[in-house]
C-alpha cells in the first residue's frame, strides 16, 4: 500500500494529514452513500504550479501551488513520523515560511521578502502547469467507530484534461494516532473497491505527462522507483 502523510498547519499546532489516492470507479459515489457517507459540497477551482524552467523544485520533490481562492501552498518531504510503506510531506501555507523554504532549496538569499508573488521573478519561477478541477467532497464515519476517532473525508476530483482521481483523508493531532487513521483509511479504501497496492498519480503528474512529456521523463530519471515524487509510484500506471 502507498500512503501520504502530510504535516499541515502552523508550526505551533501542526496537523498530520493522512491520505491515500485512488482511481475512482463508476460506482464509487454509490458505495459512499451505502456506507453512510454525506456529500458536503461540490466545488470547482484552478490549481497553478510554479517551478524553474528546469523544474528544480519538482526534481527536489518540492511542489509549489497556487489554488484559486485558497492562496499558496508548498509541499515537500519531511522527517518521518512513523515507519512504513508510505511517503510523508510537510505542507506550508504561510507565505513567509514558503519563501524561506524556497530560498533554501534553490540556494537563494532574498532578504526581507515575505510574499511568494514578490520572489517568483528573482527565483526564476514561472507557471509550469495549470488546470481546473471539479471536486465532490464527502465525509463519513465507519460503522462502530469511536466518537473520538478521526472523521474520514473522501474527495473525488475530475480535472479539465480528463483525469479523475480520488483521495481518502483523515486529520490527526498526534503521531500516535497515525496507525489507527491508516487502518481506517485502508479499511474504507477496501470497501470502495481499491486494490491494496493501488496508488493513483497526482493530477499535476498526469498533467505533465500529457502536456510536458519531456519534463515528465526528466522527473522519472531523477528519482529511483522507491524515491519517485508524490504520485509517481503507482504500479498500475504507465510510469514503468
């Protein structure tokens, strides 16, 4: 199995976001309803990813995104919280922290810059991928779950270039809670018909594969099969 752990929020009160991507089937929403899932909302948004022309950030497994209506986010590998067959990422949403991390990974020193937009030019960053996503957001609690155990959320996304991907997610406060969250995510994934070893590529990876195939191949050349960046480990994809 392949799981992403994301450390989200401020440094003072970080959350661990445990998530697993999968390819939704034609009956996924029906299964969610049968399991007691509730459709919270439907939303449409645009994601734009930024990098250098050489994809220096992505090649270092750093992913800089601006989401319409939500602002900037930088996701990159963090110190392991728990051991196991999963990847763990830190997720920054505070712009000064994003800028500091960008300067560190790109080897730059820009004094007094707290805004991401201000440093795009000096750091040589430009838009490398942009697409619109339609999302259906669901929530549910597995039957018999303890009231204090994490609520599970399921996002079903369809990008405007035709790629569909789902994600099962739980938010926990302590690393001690991660194993229970993993167990519930795997249990729900199984109920939704997801194969144990299935991991769907992220939308941005599929966008690069389709519209920037040379850049996509360069990314695969950088990472060994066990070190490939988020969304490029799917054994059932065309990533080889």
